[in-house]
C-alpha cells in the first residue's frame, strides 16, 4: 500500500487543469495525476497485456500498435505499451499519438529527454526492438554537418600521468575559450567522469579508476589554450599501471542532447523562508564534484517518490542579490541555491519540503539554451518575471550589472498575485536605490485594497507602458519567464509591439 493520501488532483484551478497552447500541459481528468499513475503502476495490474512476458518486437509488429486504444512506442530500442498511460500524459494524448507505432526517441528527446521514462514506464515495457531503431545510438562520433573541419579533427583527446601521490588527467579540448562552466567533473567510488562542453557537443572521459583516490578533486583550466587538468590524490602511494577500465561512453564526442543526464547526490545544508510559500534551499555539492551552473540554465532534481523516480527542473539563484556591482559575485563552487515554491498539493515540492537538513537529493548537470553572449553587448535589458519565473533573472541581473559595460538600463517587471508573494522585494528595492541603471516594477493580479501600485496581468498595454528602450536603435533583449500561458502571451504581445525574435528570450523547459 502506498502511504499517499488520495486527494482531488490536480487541484481545481491548478496549472494542470489550465489549458495552454503549444506542447504545454493540457487539462487532465480528475484522478489522472502523476501520483495516480504511480499508484496504478504499483497496483499489480497487467499494463502491457503480456502477463509479465518480455518479447522481441519487429518494426512491423510495432507499426501495428498505432491506435489510442492500442499504442506502442519505441524509445532507445525499448518498446513500451503506453495505452494505459494515455490519459496521464501531461502533454496530452495527441502528443503521445505522434509517436504511436514508431521509434519516438527523437520526438521524446526534443520535448522532454530529462523525464525518467525508464522508471515512469517500467510496468509498460513490452520488450526490445528486434532490429536496431533508427535513432543514433549513444556514444557515436557524429557525422560532420556543415562544419569546416571534420568533427574528428575537433574531437578533444586526453592523456594522464602520475607522481607518487597524484594522478593528473589532461584533456586537450582544441578550443580557445574554455571556462569553469564548461567543465563538469565527478569522482565517486573510484569512478571518474569528466565532461567537457564544446559548443553543442560533449566530450567524456569516464573510467573505473585503477586504484582508490581521495575525496577532493582539483580542476585547473588553462582558458587560453583549452587544456584542462583533473588532479586526483592517490589514497595509497602505489604505482598505477593504467588509469583504469574505460566505461561505455568513455572518450566519446557526441551532441550534448544525446548524452544522458548525470546526477550526483547533494546534501541539503540549509532551508530558509523567502515568503509564506517559497524557500531557499542550499545544497552542498560533493567535494569530488566540479560544477558551475551557467547563468540562465537549470538543473534537474531527482527523487524517488513512492518507488518511482520523479524529476523536476529548477533554476539556481544566488544566495542573495549582491548590491555592489563592482566585481562579479564570486561563486564558491561548493553550493547550489534553489528558490522553490512549495505547492500544497505539489507532488515534488511537498517531498522537497519534507527533506531534513543533512538529507541528500540528486542534482543533474545543467541544461538550457540561454547564452551569455545574448547579453554581452546589450544597452537595454528588460526582465519580465511571474512568480518563481524570477529565478532565471537573478544571475542574469547580476551578470548584466557587473559585466556588461555598455548597459544603460535593466528593468524588472515582476508579476505576482499578492504583495506577500513578491520574492526578495526588499533586496530588489535596495538595489534600485543603489544602482541607477536598475528599476523594478511590481504588478499584482490579486492585490488587497491597500495596494497602490500597478495591478493586472500581462497585457499589451502594460508592456507598451513599461518596455521602452532608452534610445532609438538601442540594442535590447527582453527575457520572459513564468507560467506557460504568461510566457506565451508575453512573447506574442512583444512581437505585436514590433520586437523581433532575436530581441526576445523565453525561458522554458
Ligand atoms: P505538480 O505536482 O506538478 O503540481 C501539483 C500542483 O501544484 C498543481 O496541481 C498546482 O496546484 C500546483 N502548481 C504546480 N505548478 C503550478 C504553477 N505554475 N502555478 C500554479 N500552481 C501550480 N519552480 C520553482 O519553484 N523554482 C524554480 O527555480 C523553478 N525552475 C524551473 C525551471 C524550469 C526550466 C521549469 C520548466 C520549471 C521550473 N520550476 C521552478 C517549476 C518546477 O519544475 C515544478 O514544476 C514545480 O516545483 C511544481 O512541482 P510539483 O511536483 O510540486 O507540482
Ligand atoms: P503564480 O501562480 O504565483 O502566478 C504569478 C503571476 O503569473 C500571476 O500574478 C499572474 O500575473 C501571472 N500568471 C499566472 N497565471 C497566468 C495565466 N494563466 N495567464 C497570464 N498570466 C498568468 O506563479 P507561480 O506559482 O510562482 O509559477 C511560476 C511558474 O514559472 C511555474 O509555472 C514554473 O514552472 C515557471 N518557471 C519556469 C522557469 C523556466 O526556466 N522555464 C523557471 C522558474 C519558474
């Protein structure tokens, strides 16, 4: 029996019941939430119709199961009977049907490759494809696609050497502009994993080390020449005959999106209140991890909830809003701060809220399509945030005010329901007093009668009132983040007001 109280879910008026366009969530029938799905998978019901047998599936056989009432989908060579899952799919039945009877790997990767389908759909597994699926197998060096040099020429390489007390793995990236955000290193239980991001590709060194090493790992990056050193301290001063046994994806250079997400366990070290329902979680990375989440990118948290691995994205923030913008905020590299709203009937946030100090949670590598270069030469930056859609704006604001020398104005237009919901209001107001380039405007959708400020939801008239460039021909970027309907409407209003696609960045999953 699951220890989860049944509840009306999704809650009336909640996001899961609100219709949204695009590939956004669709309203689910009552009793069709993720928690309900988890309950069904634990009920012992035969969800494949094969009474627990696993079979080999030919392409012809797969193609036959292409109807709503009989739908099989192949993901990375494994075939799932998703018929029982139809009504539970947050993206709706029609989205799922796009892959009915086919290899849905590419479609799945485009939309939500971070979703842990192996765990979610384990009871729906029919078997393996008899023939290799069409999608590119992981670990292959990609074909050259319009690149000047072949990908092979650009492929990083590695070497290693040792002293009595240390092992140094050297990675030659063949790239000039390496930095700490492009190097992700983990070393757990004798397993070394070093991932280097080169444009939209990822190079991986992954080995089972020959001998044990100490917990702390040092990473040196020679930015100009693109050389990276991973320095491990030997546990015993023995001579190593080899670095270790290569693992499956070792020494591969593939598209980033084809690399599976890697998780490491992080310790919750503090949890502080930001507002009545939002908390700042401080997670400590293991000593053996080197990970800096780039501005505008998010990570995934993974937690086992009632036997199913549930994954949700969160955007790291800073511990506070720095008020002195003379120097970039120096990141200690050891902690990740997440500002998370706890929903009273939220599956994941309730589980997060129940974490105790000292508990561990899995944190993924960063992802996201925002690039700092979008901001580097800006003159006017507008940030349209709603609720926790504020989170990607925190590092962005800090980066823009600190490192963008031509910046004239940064304006945050912050949409919330009530005054009590405004995140870091004091800090934002102090910053506006301190830095004349920065301005903040709060707009409430459900204010009390005492509120004398602006009210309403995102609209064309509000945007034309507040998004005004400082000079004709100013280089401008408008970033937007919040609930999906907010973001979609905002983008449309901005386009209607004449802003181009390049001048708008919408943060989405
Ligand atoms: P669910 O179980 O999915 O939903 C349960 C109930 O919670 C709903 O029925 C509803 O009552 C309520 N609920 C959930 N979402 C909303 C909503 N948007 N509006 C109103 N009610 C809602 N969240 C953060 O708090 N901080 C972040 O930094 C953050 N970063 C994100 C980054 C990305 C790229 C994306 C796509 C989302 C981000 N989110 C962030 C949202 C987060 O991933 C979860 O969706 C959120 O925490 C709710 O998860 P849950 O499982 O608790 O809720
Ligand atoms: P909320 O429910 O408290 O709403 C905040 C404000 O958003 C409202 O006052 C209103 O102005 C606006 N809003 C809400 N629903 C709207 C709608 N249907 N149409 C137009 N405007 C609407 O918001 P919340 O609970 O804090 O949710 C924040 C959202 O931001 C979540 O959906 C979360 O997934 C998303 N988010 C996304 C990212 C990302 O990077 N993609 C990062 C953080 C948060």
